[in-house]
C-alpha cells in the first residue's frame, strides 16, 4: 500500500512471478473441473445445471450482495455431492415438505465441524425439485478467520445477524438456522443427540417476517467426530468457542468417520403472534419446535440399525 | 445577540410569508422549490423546461433569495458542488485555501472557520443553507489539529447557524463512522451504532462530528438538518480509497475479500443537491452503483492484488508509516478485511437519490488520474 511501485522494497520480485497467481489459479481450476466431472459421474446429475437454477437477487453490477459466487460454489457443490452420496450415504426423508417461498430450516447442530449444514444444503440442492439454494447463518467470529471469511460468503453463507436474515427472508430465500449455535456443535460424546438450549432469535424473526419453520432432524452427525472433552483454556487462547479433544486425531484420522447421515424434514410450522412479545411467550413456541425436533431425532435413532449402515 | 432588524430578516417564517406574492419572471429554481415537497419530482425536468438556451450568453441571474454557504469549498467535492449550484443559487464559499479558478459569481472568503470573520459572513447576508464539507481527513495531521478543525470549527458554525436561524444544514459524514467490523451486518442502516472509532482512534472526531450534527438536528427543529453518509467516495479525487485503487499492485490482506461499495463523487454532489431541497431532513446513507468483492474491484481498476498476510501487512504498514513512505494508517487495514456497506433504501425513497454512474464509469474515472500521473 505504499505509494508507487518504485519505493516498495523488493518490488522487482514480481518479475520472477513467484507471487504471480495466474498459474496457481489455472492449476486450481483444472483440479476443480476434474472434481466436478468426477462428482457428476458419481452422482449422475448435472451439477452445473443445478447451480444455474439458483435464483438469487443480483445487484446492479451482477453480483450477489452477500458475496455468493457460482464459480466457487460449483466446486463446493461437487465436493458436497460426493460427501452426500458416497461418503455419508445420506438418506433424505420428506424434502418435498419444504415450501417454495421463504423458509427457515431449523435443525439440531452436531459434529464439531458444520457438515450437517453441508448435508442439508446438498440435500436441498440435489434432492429437492426444483433445487433450492439454502443459505446458512454462520458464527460471526468466522469473519475474523482468514480464508474462511472469504470462502463462506462465496458459498452463499451469511453472518448470523438478524438484519441479514430479515433481508434474505424478504427476498424469499431459504435459511438454515441452528438455534443451538456453538453450544450444539461442540457437544461431547456423552451428550449426543440431546438438544441444548435454543436461542429465541429465529422465532422472533419468523413471526416478524411471517416465515414458515421447517424442523429438521439430523442423525449421524454426532458420531463423525466423537469428542471426549472440551479443552477450554486453549479455546480461549485461540478465541474459538470450544476446543474439542477428538481421539481419532491421535490416530491420524483427520477426516470425519464415515457415519450414515439421515435427514428428516418435518411438516412446516406457521406461527402467528407478536415478534416483540415477552421471552416467556416466545419460549413456548420455541419449545414446540425444539420438542418436535427432539422427538424426530429420537424416532430416527430408534429406526436406524447402526451408526455406519 | 444580533440586532433586531438583521435577525428578523433571517427568520424563515418572515421569508416564507413573502413567498406566495413573489412574481418570478425567470422562474427557474423557485418553481421547483415550491412543488418539491414529496421528492418525487425530478430536478432535471424542471430545469429543462423554462429555459432552453442556458449554455450561451449571459448566465441566468440567481433566482433564489438567500445564498448557499459551502465550507471546504476548495476541495475536489466542494468545487464540483459549487459548479453545479451556482447555476441556480447564489453561492458563498469558505475555505482556508485560495479558490483560483472559481466561477465569477461565486463569492469566496479565504478564512479559517474558527475565526471571528466567519460570523461576519453570516451577518452580512441572507443565508438559506449551509453545506459543511470542510472536514480534515489527513491522517498525518496531529489529533489536536484535527480536533480543533473538525470539532471546534464545526461547533462554531453550528452556533452561528442557530443564531442566524439558517433553515438548512447539510453535513457530509461518511459510512466510515460505522466502522468495518467483523460482526457487521452486510448492510448497515442509518440506525446502526457508530463504532468507527472503536479500533481506529483517528476516526474519533469524524464520529463526533456526526454526533454533533445529530444533536443539532434535535436541538433546533426549525433547521432542517441532513446528514449524508456515503460509502467510499472515489473518482478523480485524492482520497485514501481512490489512491488505493490507483495502485498497480495494491495490498490485499491474504484470506480476506470483503464486499465493497464505491460511489462516484458526482453522485455524492447530486445527493447533496437533493438534500438542499426544502422539506428534506434526517440521516441518509448513500450507496454507489452496486457492491463487488474487493479483488474484483482491484482487477477491474487494472491492478493486481498483492496478497500479504494480515500480521505482516500490519507490521510493514506501521514501519512504512513511520518512515513516511505510506499514508495509510495500519488500522485502516480493517477496511480490507471486514464489510462496511450501507443500505440506501431511505435515500432512494425519501431523497429520490439514484446513482447515475455505473461501476465501469466510476473505475474509469479513478484510473484516468493514474494514467495522467504516469
């Protein structure tokens, strides 16, 4: 950011093209294209057509105001499709219950890394007809992380703030919300499939914008990264919400365990009421959603025969 | 206290009482002023109708009563504004700098706004509006200088305005007063808290200036106060945002690529003109032709981003700042990391503002200066 090229130290280095990113970009693109082709062969669906089917509200210069970039999302969808169909072999139930217009998809959160959001998103993109492009609300601290803060908006993820959610719902978009937030995702193994406290914000938002809420139960996420403890001092040091201790890491297994995912989409709730009501009144409605998801989770757990099959 | 005759003359009520009887043969601006209540009537339509040949011959006589006082008139934006304004209004410019190439019908006072002379400018003539552009942004100046210029001078200006009951104040603040924060919503509305000084002390007086204008809004309901908060103003102006986009290899913080808004300087001038219409008051965010990721903007402007990790960029920029090789304070790196974008729906509905310059035009104007310099 110095003025002019000549006084910047080592300005001549760029002639060596060490920092020139175009060959890197080209390499990345060719790898990405290969992944997309592989995924299309495996999944048997035209992923580019699915991406092209997304309706977003572009601004005057042809960009999504929240930073969604179809070019990057193509690769992400290819990876997600491979995870969805092959790695986690996801079974999806009741996806046609999701309304076509604005909708809040409320799910239980689990598994240390937000792969449950990826699975719900890829189910909406690959299994729903016509494809829906859901945006999920991510923790605000992710905006401080380099690379992640670039990647998330390009994939259509949005920082979790009420203003953002309101704006998107007014544009008739679908939002994935995990009202448990970081509390839910960093649960230890002994608390698996027990929903923690739900925030109230999503309900106020639904009441304010008249948005239906679709409850979703995610089964299989809790076993992908079993965590035995939360190492709090290190979490504080790294400014993370939690630092899970995952035994599989000691065996060098960085990838999640290939559990079988099951997604249950419930009947949409349509709540009516005052969005600025007392917490107690809102809590009743939230409790209804939470207990529905919990019972869907319990039913799903009863129905499954094993974690990996 | 001013003597009774002068102060009475300046009362808006007295002037408004005269308005219906006024016969206006030229009838250029005042007709517009009369009908412009709702903000729906575009200004151009009225301007074109009565006088088809304003380009040749004598310039039409200023038709309005009362002059528009523009502070900081010798800045790029001030010059652009008065060149538009002096066609329809009497314009009085105030700046410490000389205004050499000014249009002949503009009265320019080369004074320091903190001086007593400022009061004489108000006392001597009928001022119908004040546009405050005289804000010192130079990060190299000391805090004390900036405070005395931005705050003390502005307070004095507000005092005179209250004393002489000027009916209109337009203050150019900026979206920077919201500050780039990691937890900002994608679009900030006018109600968002002004946290610009939270991580960057240099913004403190600009936030305070905005606050002062807001408190003036409430304290003096007879004055229509308008605060404009445009996003990064670019064009052929020499400010941080334009200079940054002019670099061939601008530094981009590695791993961050926030969405960014730019607005053309002439669109801001147009917004100020709209804000000068009677009946308009309040705070308005001003946005340009659309938002784009920073990397796209740099490439579109003809540069190639130089990716530097954030801690390294901070240390390097601090050193360059100390050695006076760079004029960007390292705290401003936050602008390259986090979003600070505004929602201009209020300006569109209430002010009738619409950006006229496309993003290509905006970047072309930014670039043009680089080629001239080269």
